[in-house]
């Protein structure tokens, strides 16, 4: 057994020099105990005592004290524990997929940039949790993991909508600050358990002119893709003329104006009636923002 441990130690020193098998002090104690044991056996030989037969079991010779047996067992356990702790184990495919799915939540739920996988602090944090897991690159995330996750969610949502009898849609189109136009469509329905559910069907780039015909074509394409043409009860949108005409005249569907949009129009119209007062308030605020002395006097109550 002593020879086996020595061979293992030499192997680790040659092939894995960075792996520390245990405390050097314990190793030295073990060597000293082994030397004492060999000296004791040698003295016994000289005095005519019979040497014990070699044993294939772990038990120490009868002439060895009990503390040497205990020490040898503890050293073996320490060596096995050290090797298990520091030698990396290959991660299974199933376990890796689970961690990959949790990693994707950083991007799909928290909207973190893909570059987070290149950050030193994040990589160190992940390595401390599981050193066998290798973070995927940004290219792998964008070209492989994310499309696979989208395909899974797409198929699951399509199966859910297949069992739904009636669906209401909400839609909106807008132009971003980068002058890029978008069209979004969301489905609302009750499932078999009478639970209210909402699914975003599409949010796509819409570079075409926002005419009623083009909007109707875009909405029709989306409804055909999700196989919900005969399930649409009503479509909710803002009160713009083009989208109302697309829903009512082009698609022949029931339309309902967005209540929140109507409230917003009412509030905007009401604010126009107090525009002179708002301008005066705005000038006062700007005056104190531009002058540090005026702001200090205001804070010290000199204007009261």
C-alpha cells in the first residue's frame, strides 16, 4: 500500500505539478513513521525474530503500533479527498444544457449584453461555482444557443394556440429614434383552465410605408403563420386612421380603440389649455438652473 501511494504521488508530481495532494508536514510525518517501522523490523531481524508475512489488505503489521495504522488510514483518506477535489471531472451533456439554459436568462430575461461572458469578474465567478463548466462564446450564444431557445419557445407557443378557440389581438407600429420602423402583435386568450394568458407573436422590422394596405398585409401574414385567422374575435389598436382602416376595411375584423390611448389624447388636449402657465413655470425653473447664486439664495429662503 505504501508503494502504491508513493507511485501515485510521483505521478501527480510529474504530470500534475499544480495539484497539491496534502499537507507537506503530514507527508514528512508519514516518511518518518515508515523509516521507524523499517528500522524496527530490521532490529527484529537481527535479534532472530521472524518478520511478519506481507499482507494484501490495508491492515498494518502486528508489530506496528495502533497510531501508525490510524495515521496510514487518515493519510489515504486525505490523498483520495485531495485528488477528488482538485482533479476536474468532465461535465455531462445534460448538466451542461441545464446551465446553458440558465445562462440564457441573463439575455432573454435581464437583457444583459452578450459581452458579459467575456468579463473577467463574471468568468471568475462562474469558475468558482463550477470549474468544469466552460462559458460559451458570444458567437455560440447568438448563433446557436439563442436560436435553439427561440425555436423551442416558438413550437411550445404554437401548440398552446392550437388548442385555443378564441383570441384577441393588440397591435401597434412605431418608429424608433434610429428611424427604424417596427410592427408588434400580441395575442390574449383564456386557456382550458380559464387562466388569462398573453403571448407576443411578432415584433418585426416594418420598413414599408404605414399605409392601411401594408399594415393589413403585415397583420395577415402574422395571423397566417400562427394559424389563428378563424380565431380572432377583436383587434385593439390606437385610433390612427391607417390602422383602423386596415383592420375594419382590409381585414374585415372588429376593431376597438385603445382606452389608454384615448386617455392620453385627452390629457394632451387638456395641457394645451394651460400652455401659458407651463411656459412661465418652465422659465422660472430654467432661471434657477442657470444661476448658482440664485439657487443658493432660494435654498437660504432669501426669496421668501
